[in-house]
C-alpha cells in the first residue's frame, strides 16, 4: 500500500483546521512538506495556524474562512480548495462541537444545532468529496467521529448520536467507494486534551493531542478503515457496547 507520506507532493484539505486535534495533525504533515488547504471559521486563529505550518515546512498553505454549518457554500468551497492545491490526495474533517447536553434535553433547537454541525454538515462535505475521489479513482477521506457514538449515554447522548450517525454514514460510504479506490477512515478518539475538553473533570489524564495526531497520520498512510485512538478505546468500547441494556440504563455514565 502506498504511503501518502511517500507520494509527492501530498495535497491535503483540512476542514476545521483550528481544532486542537487538526492542528497537531497538520504540524506533522507540515514537517513532511505537505501542501495544505485549511478551512476554519475564525480568521485570526486560522491565520496563526497557517503561519505556524509554513514555518514548520509545509510546501504550500492556503486558507478559506467559512462557517461550515452553511452547507450551501460547500460545493464552491471544495472546488476552490482543489483548484488552489491543483489536485487533492486526502480530505480531513475535524470540525465539531460538544454542545450543551443539558440545554439540548430541554430545547430541540440546541439539539438540532449539534446534529447539524456534527452530522449534517459533514454529510454534505463528504458526499461531494466521495464523488470527486470516485471520479479520480483514488483519495482518502478521514473524519473525526468519536467513541461517544458507539453507545448512547445520558451525559452526552445528543453529541453521541451525532457521531453515531456520522460513523454509520461513513461505514456505508466506505462500503460503496472502497471498490472505486477511495479510502474512508473513521477516527474514533477517546477523550483528548484540547479546547473541547479543557474544563472537564479529569481532563489532565486525557490523551495527549500530539500522540493522537501521530496515530491519525499513520492510519491515513496505511489506509486503515477505523481507528480507535488511543488504541485501548477499542476494547473499552467493545465491553461498553455489550453491557446489557437492563444494566446499562441504571449506570451513571
Ligand atoms: N477532544 C476530544 O476529546 C475528542 C474526542 C472524540 C472526538 N473528538 C472530535 O474531534 C474533532 C476535533 O475536536 P477537538 O478536540 O480538536 O476540539 P476543538 O479544539 O474544540 O476543535 C473543534 C473545532 O471545530 C470548529 N468548528 C465548530 N463548528 C464549526 C463550524 N460550524 N464551522 C467551522 N468550524 C467549526 C471549531 O472552530 P472555533 O475554534 O472557531 O470554534 C474548532 O476549531 C471534533 O469533531 C470532536 O467532536 C474530540
């Protein structure tokens, strides 16, 4: 299997490039001399990330400021990125929100917003990208889902269901496009130290973002289908998925 790291130049589109996990991943790609097209909604943060990646050795860095919730903008945005990079080897979807579970339990609009950002917007992006890569009979679509999508829990089932929907969508898409030479990688991180988890109880014990990023780069290079990261989350989620519902519904998870 050809490693992306060995194919030159590596052209990567990053959606949600100011995410902590995305930034750490891009730092590795920059050091490998990749060409990067970065998309985020915060212009100031995006400019800082782009400038850092240039100094770290990226061959080419271009950016676009967009709120990815606006799906009407996606086709033009993606076509623009492909033009700027003069091609595309991989797309990496990293944007997402944890959202306010307590508010979402009371108000549908809060739940809808979480589902839109984490599920509907990625479906829009990935649909365009999959069709683009199928036409070229190559490409990698790597998407940050979550272990939270493996089983609904009372503490975060709105976020969890957005990621469950996303993971299931990606399973089906993979089944469709694998035979067309396109890789779909579902990334399921466990709790990782980023802005998203900064205030959480026990966050000092969460996974190191640079180690998570290293595993993601390796999984993309190896064209893996699903990555649990850190790896111990695979057996942990296997156990959690198999707890009988009559027991699970009594737990405070
Ligand atoms: N950290 C974890 O423990 C963990 C675990 C499992 C899965 N994940 C997933 O990994 C991904 C990255 O998370 P992270 O930990 O790196 O968190 P993060 O640092 O908070 O990054 C989330 C990013 O998403 C961006 N974003 C949110 N809504 C957007 C929108 N409508 N348009 C454009 N950008 C938008 C945010 O932009 P702003 O900075 O402008 O708000 C931010 O850059 C997410 O999908 C998350 O669900 C994280």
